[in-house]
């Protein structure tokens, strides 16, 4: 992902990105039932680095597994590249935590862009206090070992009913998280900038009392011309 694409994706909404993806036939890119632990006032943007859990089997998942430096959860936290988003496939099961505040803090200081799970986080008040974007289904106090067994790193996963490949571009805002196939990221980002400018123009006109008919979408030539002038006047 280029710096230009990253900068563009930092300024657009997941709603706008979903529309741009829908125009290309992609209907299922918004991760379901996942919300910010605490909104940060900025977007989360980065390529996906993935971790997959399966249902825990008790004889293979005692508390002592964390002493193993090669444990997949620990390795994922220590190997997630700077600028990437750790995406955790927890099978939409928030009954045990996918991670806690110490792992979130470690990702933050290592320069990760954020963390997403379709399960839950423990220590969620402490995670929310970090300057680090995180998304989950709901708070969950029990350790992940009670229900989840970490098995794979950086392979395709499912998160909130969305297929996520390593390197896909993950964008989160105050509403939720959308996944952009890596090969579409540049064109989606560019189109989203144009869409956002038009939506800002429309919002301005609606707040001035204009009808949406002919304006949204711009089927009247008048509005196409006014929007072109508006973009020039605002350097958009």
C-alpha cells in the first residue's frame, strides 16, 4: 500500500468504502458485529496480519502453553509488522477473550496500526485507554484458553463473516471495519475521495434546504456543474 493510498483511506468512511466495493460486485466486506472498543477520532488503516483460533481442546490448551515462545498468539503479537492490523478469527465467539491489554500495548509500541477480533477483548477499559485502535464484539473477561486455541498465523481467515487474506487492506472508523482486497486498494481509495467530496457537497446543500431529488444522485445537470465549481473553490 502506497503512502498516498494510506493517507486517502485515513480520511474516508467505511460506509463510502462499502459503496465503492459494492460497485465492483463486493457485497460482504464489512465485518459483522464488531465495534470500536473506544473511538479514537481517526481511522485505522493497515494491511491484515492474521491469527486464527479453533475451539479449544482441554488437553492441548492448559495455561502452561503460554510458556512456549512459539505459541501462535504470542508469535503473532511479536511478529505483526509495523503498520499492519492484527485480524483475529475467533469464530464470532466472545465468550472468552481473544487478547487483553498487555498484548494490545505490545502491539501498539511495536507500531501496529490496530487490532480486530470477531470475539471479545478482556481488560477492555484499559485497552480503550490506549492510543491504539481496537475493535471487538463485546468485552470478555475469561482467558482465551478456555474456549480458543491459537493454531495459524498469517493465513486466510474468516472474521465476522468476511474472508480476510494476509495483506488485504483493513480500514476501521467509528462505525466498524471494512476489508479491501489488496489489488483494489489504490482505485478504491481514489474513488472514495471523490465520493466523499460529493457527499460533503450534497450534505451542505441539503442543510441549506435543497431536495435530494436531482441532487442525490446528481441527475440534474445544474448540480453536476455546481459540484464542479464547489470542488474548485474548496480545492477538493
